[in-house]
C-alpha cells in the first residue's frame, strides 16, 4: 500500500528529498557590533543623521570632524549615537581600529584629509591599546573557528511526525452484472450502500545527518473495496484501506545520497515504482487528488503490487533524470506467505526516464519487467487477472510493461495531460501471450473559483485484455466459452469529476462522482455511478 506524501517532501523527487532531508537553518553568527549592543550599528556619513546629537553638545565639533574627515563614527539603526553610554576599553579599541583602517585608506589614496597631528595621535593610541587590539583579533579568530565547527557539526538526529486522516462518505446505484457473457444473462446484482469510513496514517520522518531520511509509517482504516459487492473493480476508490481497523506498517524505508545528484532508497515496505518514480500526474494523491484508484497514475506502475526493495534517482542533467527500482512482495504484509519474498513471489524491476523539455511540460517514460506466481498483474483495477478463474493450479507469468505519462501546464490555472500503457505477458511453460492496454486523459484546474481549491476531470479506459493467445482453457476473456483465444469484446470508459475545496490549511472537502460505462469491458453490464464526499485532515 502506498504511503502518503509528506507535505513538501511528498511533492519532491527522491534526489530532492535526499538533498533536502529535514531543513537545517544556518546559524546566524553575531558580528562585533552585536556584541556591543542588541542592535546592529550603521555607518554614519553626516553628524546630522544622529538624532540624539545636538549642536550645543560639548563633543559636537569633535564628532563632526571625525565624521566629515574620516567617516569613523558608527550609529545605531534608529539613528542614535548614545554618547552618554559607558564605553569599555575593548569597545574603544574596536572603534580605534576602525578609524586606523579608514585613515590608512585615506593615506593610500593620497587624500589631504589626513592631518599629521591626527596621525600622531592615532599612532600613540594604537600603541597604548595594542594589547586590547591583539586580544580582540584573537577573540574574532577563535569565534571564526567555533563557527566553522558549528557549521560542520550543527545537525543532530531530528524526527518529525506527519499524519493525515481521510473520512469518506460514498455510495452507488444498483447495477446488474453479466459474469458469463456467453449466455447473456445477468447473474449478479449489486449496490454499494451509502457508507461512512476512514483511512488514517501517521509517518515519522527521521534524519540522522541532514541529507538522509528514514520514513516509518503506520496505517489503519475501515473503508473496504466495493469490488466484491459490485462484481467489478472498475469503481474502486483511491482511499480504500481494506484493513478492518487493524494497524499496518505502511512505510519503512531509508533514503540517502551517495553522490551530489544520485540518491538511493532501500526498505522493507514502501519501495516500489509508485514511490520511487517521479510523479507526473498533478492529480495524484488519495487524500487531495483524484478520487478513484485508476485516476492516481498509469496502472502499469502498480504491476505485481510489490513493496520491499531498493531504488535510485539520478539527476543526469537539469532537465533529465532517471529512476530505477527492484522490489518484491513482502511476505510479512501479504495473506499468502508462499507468494512472498524476493525469489518465490511477485517481483518488479523497472525504470523511468523523466524529462522536462520546457518549464511547462513534464514527461515520464516507463519500462517494467515483473513476475507473478498466479497470473495476476496486480493493478487492482481493470483486467488484472490474465488466467481463466476455472484453472485450478496457479500459472506463473512474466510481464513486460511499457508506457508514458505527460503533463502540460497550459497556464498557471490549467494543466492537461495523458498517459498510456501496454503490457505483454507470457505464461511460464505455456505458448502464447496476453496483452493489455490502458489510457487516460486528465485536466487539472488549480485555484478554480477560489485560490487553493482544485478541480479535476478524468476520462480513460482501465487496463483491458486486447489479445490472449494462450492454449484453450487458459484465456480469461472467454473463460465462460471454454477459455478460447481472443480479447475483450467491449471497452470500459471511466469518467470522473471532483472539486477539492480548501477549508483551512489542514482541512479539505472533496465532493465528486464516477461514471463507469461497460464495467468489466462488457457492454451487457449496467452503467455504474458512484458518488462520494471525501474529507481530509493533515497535520
């Protein structure tokens, strides 16, 4: 199960997360003037700038001479001089040193402003305060050394807690489903009754050195999938949990850099193409993005539904990056331990080339290779099962998936995009292949009506078996007709619209609806309509 994005961390790619980690602010080192007073001092170019110095003051002419002849006087930001304030020898030495430097500059410039009498006086003062000046230089050098050490060692282990709670109210119309298209009789009737449920997740983000990130996530909820009730998975919602109020580890992964532009992620949970590849779809995110599972991303990125593994993100050039991942089903989080692990169960190896040819266009090109021990692609939506359900023994399959996702920001308040995916699967030990396709068109409308709100429209076709040439009896599309070769006769069309309203910085309310034409790629099935209101709270 995909863990939720962590604020600014969820919206950054892996290399950015690695380079950013948990932000560490540089320590502001006080200057010498800060050690004299809480206010910093500014250079004075005219004695008239000092509001607390009057022409009747006994030192007025001396101050005027120092300002106009040498520019040695410093005032405070509020235009005061504070001449009646007590002065230590160290402070006098610091001011003296500044005047000496200024006079030396005038001499080097052959200025007539420097008088011999003043030079003699300054020379005598310099000798008299030599020890204080030397001590000041020593203190400044020691402070510089300490600052250097602090800058190198200022970071300590830091953990931050993030969380989100999604509450959904959802329901559907009555639909009749023809499970066996051969006879034309609708065997099932279902309706997702109006229900209220939640999905909650907390994540602890820990950084040990400032450029790394350990994510530990926990999730629970009680929103079950409607697929069993409706006899179709084409109307599944993105925020389903299927946890029955049980607590699950949703993320256990560690991100760190091994070079300036190369980051690595490794983990027992939460490492798969969904979490490693850079997201292109602006409507991704089950808490604040599209309402449906199909609307999250190109389904081929969910092939095999894996969780544990290793991945990388390489920023090759400013507009080009490459992500790669190898992940497997973790038997610890699956119901069937025999189908888990890196060797015996489902696994996926994949890569994505991410391109930004212009500031307004983002493109991701995907390739994945996976193994399924039971002939199931693992998309969770559309034609995810490849082998006829009447086959008793599991048939393992190897799948290659190719696809691309693109988004174009037409203007700051309108983004359009599309994706397409194709898979070709071969049953191990059997001749023939099974091919599927899927596609989606989407439109995102940021700041629709009110700043911070978001409108979304999606139209597409969930994964569909277009061709199956396995031996008779194994093919899924015609499983009710002796499993003969062929593809699905019709196409499901997914239509979705939603409007996310921002109630506060932490709360959003999202009403929306889904219309599914020809569920299960069968024109005999009734149209499915789902309405939902999603409330999301993040902290």
